[in-house]
């Protein structure tokens, strides 16, 4: 058993080293990752919890911060300790999910699989292997501030704690509190509290008579709601009055509606359901239909073979089905909305595989791995080829750092032009890498005739913008140009 534990630990450490190296090579990614990194930078620099891009000034508790304080705050600590280095946000993210996986492993070993501890090593090996295969096209999720992976693992931890043999007030309070932290991380998991709460009720009224039922129910609700109440009180105090607070809530509701829900006219269209199913197949190597089938099969296997895990498996199954229905029917259809579901599916599949007898379990594992490898073979080969570039700064990262350095040198010049950006995604990473804050103004808000320095990432530039044509025509000089970035001086 010791050699199994050693092999699993080595395997886990290799994976961590890989993601550290990948993060060191790529740094803060553009768009959402850089946006949340800027929020963490603001918090670390004492500006508070909010965003400051596109010349809008500092916006405290910006409703568009869709990765919550549970991830932003640890990253802010990292930036406070080590500075706004390119590797800090991703490094902290790897630490977060590593800590959560180790915690899940310890609890599962002590309370869930204690009767057959050797299974925990096999289950861990299955889990890590499936993660590498399923997420081969989405490794960015494991080293960026996108929040889906920590949110998923917090839900798994919450379900695991309440599944322990002894139902106690402590387990109820802790599981509900962790579920709240998960919802803070990504709001998409908020409905999963209903599954946790239903499970608590079932255990209270059908399988357990020792606890005071009313006290246990109130405890679960209080510990889930309390973090949200505390956060909202802090927000209310920080904002300029109750009117600003209500406006903030309205903007948050609007953001959730526009980013999380599609129009009612497109709901339940068969063509959309087919396209979404195909998108998941292309991105993860397994379709939503296959996820449904294997989830139900896994639940039956666990129910038959391992009664200790049945409660945990039922909750995971409910979460998979609920989020799958949301993705297919109500969401905007981005593959990112299925990330959390895939973590749950991998967890359930790993448990089902170790619940089978040795030979059937090994054969099933080989078949699953073979199918996923075949479907994701191109992206897997790409990841393998990345090993030679680990811990080497990419040209793209060097370009972004050079741009930020040039901007910082010019910022102290009294004759410095107005720094402009077409829209936030073209310069957000530069904002993070810079030693300064609130550098750029949105191009559309700058008066005509103003001398500007336009910095941008070429990938996100909207070339159909008529204003840009005039700016490029009036270009006075090019301060910096690479394959990915450009800085020019011009007149709007």
C-alpha cells in the first residue's frame, strides 16, 4: 500500500510541476484572466475590491467580476507578497486546487473509503488521468483566474463532508458554508445548494433521529446565507449610499441575465441542443448524451457495490443532471459553462471504476481512456509537446511585458499622450503587468483631435471600427510592434 501512495504522490507532484511550468511560460492570459488579475492587483495595492479599466475610474464591487472573492483574495495576497509578477495569479490558482484536492483526498480516505483504503489510491490515479484527458483542450482552466475548477472542487468537498457516516451539526454547518464559498467563486453553482439541502433533509427525516431537526435545518440555512449577508453588508457600507447599492444589484442581475441566459425564443430548439451536444464532444471528447448515460451507469454501479458512497454519488448525479440541463436549455452555449459538470463527472466515474471488481474495473478504465485519447488525440499531443517549453517565457508573454515596460517608462513623461484602448480586452493584460493603475481610456470616450498612444493586443482588435482607420492614417510613430502587440502614437 505504501508504494501505491508513493506512486500517486509522485504522479500528483508531476502534474503540479507541469501546471506551474505552463503558467510560468504563458503568464496572465488575455481577456477574463487578466481582468480578474487586475481586480486582485487593485485589492493588493489597497484600492479595494473592484475594477478600473477603460478609463471608467475605480468601480468598487464591479458586478462584472464573475470570479468571486474566494479566489481573488488569495491571489491579492500573492501579489501583495511577490508583486504583480506574470506568474503569481496562476501560481496561486494551482495552489488553490492542489489544496482542495489534497483535502478531498484526506477526507475520503478517513471517512468514506476507510474500509478499503487501497481504493483511494486507485481512485486518485483514475481521477488525475481523466482530468488530463478530458481537459486537454482546456488546461487554461487549471492555471487561470476563471474560477470554475475551485468552484467545482468546493462543491465536491461540500458533498463529501455531508456524506460522512456521522451526521452532526458540525458537518451540516461546514458543508453548507463550503457550498456558499463555492457559489461565491462562481454563481453558476448556486442552485446546487438545493441538492445539498434535500440530502440533509433526507438524512434528518429518514435515516437519523438523534439531531434536533429544526435546529439542523436552521443551521444549514444560516451557514449558507451568512457569507452572502456579510458580503452584502460590506458592499453596502463601501458604496456611496443605498441608491448606489441598489444600482449595483440591478447591474449584477442584468449581467447574470445577459451572460448566463439565452433568449427565451431559442430555448428547446433541437438544432441548438444538437450543436451544444456536439460542442462538448469536440471540446472534452465525450458528448452530453454520453455523460448522461455514464452518469446513470456509474450511480447504479456504486449503489450495488459500495453503500458508503451512495449518498455522495446521488448528489454528484443530481449536480451533473441539473447543470447539464442548464447548459443545454438555458445557457448561452459556451463550453466553459460545462467545465464544472465535467469535474463532477470525472469524480463520479473514478468512484464507479474503483467500485467494480479488479478486472472489470481495469478493462472499463482502459476503454474510457482509449476513447478519450482517440477523441482528444490532437490536443493531447499538443500538450505533450509543451513539455520542452515549460518554464521558458513565451514570445507572447515577452511581448506583453515589453509593452507594459514601455508604457511605464512613458507614464512619468510630462509630455505623455493619453493612453487609449479600443476596448478592455485589448489591454487588460498590460494593465496588470504595469506598475500603475487606471492607465487606459476607451477610445470612444476621447475627444477628436487628441494626441493618443494606442496600445493593443492584435488578436482582439476590431478592425471594422471606422475610428481606427483614421487613427492608423494619422499614425505619427510606432513605439513597439510584435506578432501579438502594438503601440502607436497618433491623433484621433
